C-alpha cells in the first residue's frame, strides 16, 4: 500500500542514518545538509547498544529542544515504529525494538523513523533525481541492496515494513543463500558483503567490496566478473520493478552504486532488456545523504 505524506518543502531538523556499515548524522536547514558525522556500525550490538549509539550522535550534534528529529534505519520498520533486522548477517542483535516510542520518550518529541532506503527515495524525490516524475524508484547498492518506491507522490509502505526491500527478490544469475534466509537473491550477488564473500570463494580472501572494486578498476579479470554480475543483477531488478510498477526513473546510490563506472555497467546490462522494460536509470543526486532530507520530509 502507499501511504504517508511527503512535505514537499525542503525540511529542517536533525537526522540520523543507520546503515549496515556506517552510522551517520547531520543537521539539515531548509534542505541544506550540514557537516556529516560518521562512525562505523556495530552490527553485533544489541538493541540497547544501538539506541545509545543513535542518541550519542544526537548529543554530539547538540540537539535543540525545538528541532525535528528523524531516524532512518536499515532493516524493517513497521508502521507502529518497531525496528526489525531482516538480514541478520548485517544486524544480529536487533529484534522487535520499539524504536519510535523509545526515542520519542527519551527526546521528548515525536521522532519520525523509517527504513533508510525509503527515506532516501523520498529525499531524492523532493530534492534530487526524482524530481519531475510520478513513479520513481531508488536502489542503494552498498553493504546490501535496498530500495524505496514513490508512486503518485507517496512512498510505498506496508504494515510490517517489508515493502521496498527489493534486494531480497530473486535473480536469475544468483546462486547463493542470502542472509535474509532466501535463496538466490539480488543482494546475495550484488551487495558489498556478498561481493566480498564471492571473492573469498573464488580464492581472493581478505578482499572487502572496496578492494574488489579497486581490483576491477585495475583491470583484474576476476574482480571485473564480480562487479559486472553485480551490475547485471541490479539491471535485472530495474527491469522487474518497471514490469510491476511501471517506473519512469530509478536512481542508483550507495557506496558501490555510486562508484566509478558502476552506473554505466548497469545501463549497459539494462540495454539487453526489451525497450518496454527499460526505465531511465541515473545516479542519486544527493549522493550518500538522501536519507537525511527524506526522513525529515515525512510525517508519522
């Protein structure tokens, strides 16, 4: 279902983006993003640890009593503000955390919480690559693969928060078991954690996704194969989403999605699809900061 309301004016407030690899926060003033604070995500931390990490970022930004607060989270966020990990390889200690209620009580204000990719899709829709279209998709290729969908000016949401987790759909070229529990998903072949695992399986242990991408740029054939198949899976995902939702434009983001040459690999693979299934595919204009704008532009 599509629900929720997007405030189309550029928002202000303090936003936190809790990703699979990094936890970041920034103050936003009329859509302009201030200096971004970043720390590494502790994927094994329990709920209390993760809540303290979020509040510590807000404390360092010297949150003011009147400021709006939004928190974008990797994983499922149900419509009652409860946070659940989906890929337990990324977050192993997050299980049914009432994050909206806990943060709202602690900060003495109504705190907006949502999935990070959905928030990023909203940010791009009002201030970036999604401007001017009715049906818009957002795909982030980073530690994992996430997504957000905007239809008729509203984000695609669901009661249990699963809507938009496009990386857990399947791919015809994937073969591995995903941390989501599903077999042969997009994330299991295209996400950064999976790229590193596939590199190790091919005999190149000790390479994280960034190192694999560097090896690809250096012309190492084994690395180019892994990065190319990641892009092919994302292109397949773009075609599938367009088949189901008739998307006009899809923005690609994330540390891998925004890396040099990756978008071109996706576009090249998408060109093999019939024209009817080829949306316009572009880079996210707000880079890694889309969620800061998007989480503050939504209302509970």
